[in-house]
C-alpha cells in the first residue's frame, strides 16, 4: 500500500510530489520534546557519555531506561509494573515479530480483528516459519498449511460503525474460542486504521476468555498517548504483574516523534521478558544504547517536573483538533460516511464503491493520496484510511486535500 506514496510512482502519474497532499502516512507530524533533543546533544558533546552510549547494553535494556519506561506508564496511566516487566528492543515492529515466535507455534491459531493494522498478518506469516499463503478464505479465517489466522469482524460496513453491538462481538469471540481455540488475540487500542478506542466491556471479556483458554491477550499501545476521550477505559491501567496472560507492546515512535530513532518495548509477565531476552540474543542482540540513555534521562526529568504530562496534553489537543477539522471537512466537501476518531491519527471514510481503483483515480486527478481500506480487512473494501497525523500542524492542507477530493467525487457522479 505504501508504494502508492513512493515519489517514483507519483512522478509516473505526471504529478509533482511537492503538490501532492497525502492522507496516507501512518506517522505523526509534531516535533519531539525540546528537552529530549537537548539531552541527545549533551550526550554527544560529552566524550565519556558518548563512549558509554556506544557500548553494548544489557539485552533487555539498560536498567535506568527500563525503570523510566515503567515509571512513565504509571505516571500517565496508572500501570503498576516494574523494571522486571520491561524488555526494550529496536522497535515495536521487531518486538512484535519476536514476541509472536515466543507465544505461538506454526500449528497455533491466531485471532485478529477485521479491520486491523496491516502489518500483523505479514508478521505472523514470517514469524511462524512453516506458513505459506493460500488465497482460499472465508469470512472467518485465512487458511495456511499448518495454522489459521482467524478474524473477528468488529466493523459494520453497512452501518459504518465500529463495534456497534459489544455484546454480540463478545458472543462471537466466545464462539471463535470454542471452535478454534486461538493461542493469541492481538489488537490495537486506539486502533489503526479506524481511530477507535476499544470499549472496556469488550476488553474485560476478552481478557477473561483468553485466561480461561490458556491464551494471551496482546494489546498494541502504539497510540496510547493519542486519545481524545474525556475518561480513559479502565484497561489502560492494566498491568502484566496482575494478569499473567496480558502482554503490552509500546513504541516511542508516535508520542515522542521517534519514528526514525527506533525504540520500542514490551511490558509483560516476567517469564515472557526472560524468554524475550533469549530470543533477542539471536535476532538483534540488543536495542540501541544511545536512544535508551537519552530516553531514560528525559523521562525521569520530565516526570519529576511534570513537563511530560504537559507535552502529551498539548499535542493531544492538537491531534484532537486535527481530527475535528478532518471530520468536519469530510462532511462539508465529500459527504461521505466516516468515523469520529477517539484517538490515534486516523479515521475511515466510505467511498461507496470498491476503493482501491478509485484511490488511484483520485490521486491521478487531484494529487490527493489515501490508503485503500482493503489492506486492513475485508470490511473496509469500500473505505479508505484518512491519516491527519502528518498534517497536524497544517490544518489548511487537510481542508485543501479534502476539498479537492470532494469536488472530484461530485464531478464524477455527474458524468
């Protein structure tokens, strides 16, 4: 999907990349904390600190960083975890891959949402090495020789609603576990691509069902810091110290704009952290020492003076405003059904027909880029993911891109 945004592809269409307005990017547009940037500079200017940061760190991460990451989760969200629950890696993407190799075998069933983050499927296929793709599938499952990826549909394309009936979704979850007994349920909240926060009632039931079946609930919290609701659901404070079948995946990419400064971590039961240490010893060996040192110093300082909370709150408001601008402009110019984001960087918009060919058509005729929804799940075949993340500081670009899109869709209907 991201090849669509490649400059070479855009130039082939006869477009100038500088004129393209992209709603395709899954990244944040805000700036990293100034104090974090200063800390990087201080480490670089200090000969001994830079020397230290260039050495091998312990495989699970340097102790001060692991403690600081646990402290941050408690400070912001009330998660009661310790250094022993934290394992630092190169990125949340790498950690997810290694985690899947620990939690599941090639013959195990894995449960994903429809729609869900596009990378999960590929990571599963690569992590469980006996898998090869077979395009024979039905509404519930994707068949592979030794295992199945099971899908729970959480989006209704008819009503254009996310989890419209939580009780029905829980009953479907129970049915899937009874029949397929998945080893892992993996999901994200806030969600990519819909920007929705999963209700506590569903998550509580999911944790209990996983526990009763000896399965793991894996929550991807890449967007945990980007939330627009007044009251966070209770499960945002759950800890693997309390629930031995709960694993949390985190990333510094979104909240601190560390997209290219790769740093991720998991918060997990201690036995899984120990297993991850063995796995990383044979995959990446260790995470980046320099990033861990800078993050540890920044977090302890910013938690102590509460500037971390001020930074997160400030950018939350700006992303909330960008989401509001996006939804209001879709309504004004496009007249398409959409979701109101509760967090993250996205909404999904209904184009009314199979979206993938229309996305190419819109790009060629307007210079506006969207990501087809089908990559996230069959339920979004008529939809596109609209990302306002890269444009958070450019609301005028959001308006201009959606105005162009709306005008083109209107002219198309008249033909």
